[in-house]
C-alpha cells in the first residue's frame, strides 16, 4: 500500500557544477498518492496507537488547504476509522476548495469554526478534547511525539552520505524528527510561515521533546508573504523545476523550501563540495485547489 523506502534522486544542473555542490531529492512524495510525504510518517504510529487504545474516531485540526486534513481523511477511508476535521474559517464549507472537497468525499466530517476559536483550541487543546473525550486527538499538522517518532525514520532510509538536509517547516514535527535522528549532518529548516516567532516555536518544540541538538539552521527568508501566499517568482520556479527535473512541487511547502535552497546555492551561501538533500514532503494535492483559485498557473 505504501512504497518504502522512497528513492533519493540526484539533480544534475550546470549551476551545481559551477558551485561544486551535489544536490539530491528524497522523494517522500512517492510514498502514497494521497497519504504522501511527512503526512504518512506522522500518521503511521498515531493510527497504531489509536487502535491499541480501542478508539474508533480521530479528531484533528487544520486550515482550508491543509495537507494534514487531506491525508488524514484519506487514511481514515483506507484504514476504516472515523475522522473529524476542525477547520479554521467559519465562512468555509465542504465545497470551498479541492482539499476540503476531497476530505469530505473520503468521509471526513468537517466542522468549521472561527479563526479565534481555532486559535483558542490550538493554544488550549483541552477545549476540544474535553468535548470529545472518547476520540483520539491529533493537533494541527499532526505533530506530536508519535509523529516525531515516524519522521525520525527518514534519515535511516538515505543510503548516501550527505552534509545538509533541508526540509520545509510548518508545525515543525518533521524538522524535530530529522534533528533527533541526525548525527553530524546539518538540518536546515525553511519556514513557510511569516515571522521570526518560528525560532521560538521550534525551540519550544525541541525542548518539549528533549531534543538537545545544535546542528541545525532555521531560515525565515522564503515565506513569500506567509502561509499559503505566493509570488510569480515562486510559481515560475515551481514550473521550471518540474519541467527541468520532472519533480512536481507544491506552492505551500516544498516549492518554498526548494526555492530557498536553490537561491542559497546561487548566492554562494554553502561551502563547496557539499552534498545537500532536499526532503520532498509531498502535499501535491494542494496544487489543484491552488490552480482553481489562480487560473491554472502551476503546470
């Protein structure tokens, strides 16, 4: 059902030869057509725990274009459990975009709440878990200790030696898992969210999970306006990358992280003779919804 381990594909381009960099892509987008990338890795052990606890319904949270919501709904259909998605934005409905349509089609019950209520629950999950005490709860983005356990396995699958691994950052679960399982490699996180607050968010997450590592770097320079925001420069890069290397990227996470690393290579931000791995975290389902809103600008 899932294709593991996923391959690590080398990217060949004159810029890389010029800068004396070898670049690879860890193709976690190939894990599963609907539960792809870090979403499968985050869900895997949580679904197992839910079954062990004898719970039949999972409740989680997300935004209108949440890859986590879409993946959880797909997993619920495949693994035969009930799922409820609490969605940020009371003006939304099951037909607002293809992400929500797909989640609803896969059987997820969608509950739309105001952005303020969503923020309150995010800061105090008991507001939700007290209401649904018999349900298995997953926080926004699916990030918890079991999700981090799943993302720890990514590095084990990379057979080549490398110096830097770059990953997109949303809620930080994948970044934390990668860092926890790393040794001397640098883990580079590229935030899709606007704001320096991400430095504290990541520091708090690492502290909470007792991950005491300093071999990481966090960039907040490639958010392109914030979560879900894009520019023509980013879209042009996504289309160019797919045409050149036959690897699709989403505009929410992987497009931004891949752009960031490519830009850093162009600007000489990396030492020569490094091997860099780009983690493809999937999220490709968001492309159709993005194109519907923006007149099919991603090829």
